[in-house]
C-alpha cells in the first residue's frame, strides 16, 4: 500500500523543512536549541498542516534521544504513565538527554490527563513536545503551560506552498516518473488555506484523475475547480478562531467599517455560527459602541434578534447583514459603557454608602418617623420638571460618571445637563 503524498514527502532534516523561518531559520532560537540538543519542554501551536508533527520528529532525530509518540485522541492517563515509566528507566542511559514525548493534539487531553504529565516534566524525566491547533492559553492547564516554551507556527505562504509542489514533482519516487506540468497553481494554493497536507492531498487527487502513467498532466485552475471540492472554512465555534473572528467583527463595527464587518459576518456564517449568537453580539455593540448617540441602533439590533429567531438560516444572513451595516455606519459613542464602568468601580471602592434620607422609600410609619423621604422634592411639581437636589451619597456628591460624547444627540444632552445642574457636575 502506497503512503499518501504528504507522508512520503515528510522531511527528516531541517534543511528540507519548508516554512516557519521565524522559528527554524538560520540563527533563530528554536533552530539553535535543536542543533545544540539542549531543548526545553515545548508546545507547538499552529493551524493544521503547518509542520508541527514533522518538526517534532526532526527534533527527536537531531537530539538522538528515545522518542515516544502519543495521540490525545486515543491515549489516556494509563498510556501516559506507561510511557513516563519507560522514560524514567531510559533516562539514566541518556544523561542530560531525557527521552522525548510527543503528544499530538494535546488540547484534547483532559485536566487529569495533563496533570499526569506535570511531575515528569518538572523532574526532567521527559522533554515534552506537544502539538495543538488551539490556543494553549485556553486549552492547556496553567501549571503545565508554565513549564513549557510555546512556539507559534504560521500557515504556509504562497512561495512555500509552491516550493512544496515543485518538490513533490521533482523528488517523490512516484511522481517523478510522470510528466507533470504545473501551468497554474493559484486555485490549488487558495483551496489549501496555508495547509501543506491539504495542498499535497489535493495535488495527489489531481494526479490520480489521470491514471495512465504515460499521459502528461497539466495542472490548471480549471482542473482544480472541476476535481477538488471547495475548502471548508476553518472556524471552530469553541476555539480561538471563534473568539478571533467575533472580536474582529465587533471591532470593525466599532471602527465604522461596514466592509470589514460584513466580511467577518460572512466568515462566521460560512463557519456555521449560530445566528442568534451573532444577533446577541450586535445588541451588545449597539449599546456599548453607539448608545445614546443613536438610540435607534439598539432597537434595530433587538429587532434583528427577534427576526432571526423567527426566520432562521439561510435568509437570516440578510437581516444580520442589514443590521451589521447599519451599526457600522452609525455615529458612535461609548459614553454609557464608560459611565457604568466608572460607577461600578466607585461602588467597589466605597462599598455600601448611605443613601440620602430624602430619596429613600418610606412605606411604614416608623420609616417616616426616621425621616425617610422627608424633604424630598417631586421634580414634576417644579418648572421644567426639575429642581436641584442631592441624589448621590454625601461621600461622592458631585461625582460625574456620564461624560457625553462628541455627537449631535449627546451634545444636546450635555447642554441640557449644563443648564440644569450649572457647575455641580462640571458640565
């Protein structure tokens, strides 16, 4: 049985390793550690197909150490402990060169499984090399993370992917027997999404569409479109992609860029995100980033949530797009957001201050005797429905929490407050 092209081309030495120049290029820190053989426990974090497993194997080969490999998908505490026990026995034979334990998809390990690694890493029985596609800050326990160096691997760029294709044609034992012409590679590279494995699998699929070894194969964008399915969108609704894209979505709305906002909306929709989740984020943005500069924004966002709850996908995408663009184009203010933040900070700092007696509720005779509600001035009994009186606890009297934004609506509020309160709050 012939191994897949990606496996056949897996390099065993750094000189053949393509990509991640910021880590393993000449003079880079990880390359120096690999070549010197002095390695810390480390975690390789990056998208699929960026060379994490290959790099781990190269590290083991260069270090000349016993190498153990586990997959978090089918290994548990029992398997981890068995490997650690073997490593402890072999460690004495390799002074200063502890056995390497490579754990693929370490983010899939539970807390107890990760806990089982701590003592071995701490005491140097093993050098751990973990690989993960998820942000280790979220998926690796802090005790283990603090004992490891994290290295970030990036998706491969166009030049690197093209080098992989040329390398496959030139060096693969099976492909170099064929006449292969890469006339166009743009579509193939686009579909790969920076994933070397996906690129080589798709390339091999194209080669296999012409089983006659005597027939030339010309790779074109049209051929790729006809034979390779469109790549799935990389979007993990529980992982870092989820948080990154949602963050970019909200920040694009806040930054008044409807083009970027609707792009990230499309990313979420194509990734299968719950439309109600998106609508809830729009409601928050309408209040946090727009607020009283345009109170209608909150009404639109709330109605959007109601609408997508009734309509559902795929038509709900139109409603979400309309709301997204409306919010992005709206005048902005975070005055309400800042006001509640400041007020909560003051509450935390000052505790439960006494509420002025005159604005307390007095539902009983005793409370009235104690002065609750006494001397309260009912605003509607006065001209313009306003009368100056103290509403804040005496300790924080005159504290200004609300600072109107520089927009038409809130500047009107500013003028009204200044007229009513004179110099009390510094308006």
